[in-house]
C-alpha cells in the first residue's frame, strides 16, 4: 500500500469545490498513506480517518464527507455493511470500497450503496483519480476478473448461505432435509470450487465475489 501511494506524484487539477474525504481502515499505515496522498490534492479540503464503523458514523454525522474510502474488511467488520450504514445517515456521502486482499463484484458493491471499488495494488495516482471521480458523481468499477473456476450448483449456494449464517452441518441438514454426510460432501465440493480450505475462507471469498446476499 505504501509503495503504491508513493508512486503518486501528480496532483489532479479540478474545478470542483474542495472535498472532505473520510478514510475507514483499521491500519495506521493506510491512514498515513492516504493523508499523504490525498492531502497533496488541491481539491481535498480535509482528510478524516476512522478505524472502525462506529468512528466512521460519528465522523460522517459531524463532517458530512463528500467521499468515504472504506476498506472491504475493517477488522471483523464488513466494509459493505459500513457502506450501507454510512449511506443511511449521510445519503450525500459517496462510498468507494477498497481492498488489498480481495474483491467484491460490481453488483454487490452497488447493492451496498457503493459508487466504486479499487484495489490497494493500484498506483497512488489511480486511487486519487478514483476518489476524485467518485466525488464528482461518477462510478469506478474495474472489469470483473475473479470468478470461481466452476459455478456453484443451486444446492451448494443454499449450503453456502447457511454456512454464512453460522449454521452447523447438522443444522444445515435439518433445514434442507439432508444427512450431515451429504451436507459435508456438498460443502467439500463448494470449498474446492472456491479454492478455499475452510468455512471462514469460503464466506470471505463468496462475499468478495458477490455470491452472498
């Protein structure tokens, strides 16, 4: 992240009014990097920093930011959920989701109320441009590139949804009228398709791919 931000050398010239930017991430180096990157832009009035969802909501109420740059995973919190909550209390705030380890589909991001998604692997210039464009009312969604090798079957999708809800194999079996052994076989199949090792990784990857409601 720091190296990507370090490659930002050009300030974006803009005729738009100065913008207040809110950065929501649980890593100190990310806050430092974005203050350095965005603080050098002539169109940024102020760069605020929150390390969790509650801080983000408090700052949104107080400062009414124009753009919120929200990490896809803020500690144990979902960036998509933080996005929805921000949009509820500050409808004029446009949200740009960002991540260094995963992706979210454009459809899932839009459903959460986001106006775009960028990767921390992008250069500083590209991230600054994305924040600028979202602040002007545009959307920034790169082409989808991360998809399961094999589509999940309807049954596997049902089981995935129940896994995400925290249900055990026995509870899933009772809900779908399947034996625990059959549930385990379906779960193993979807793990292989998603290229993950366990339930937690399956849920995280499915969220990034927009497979979960």
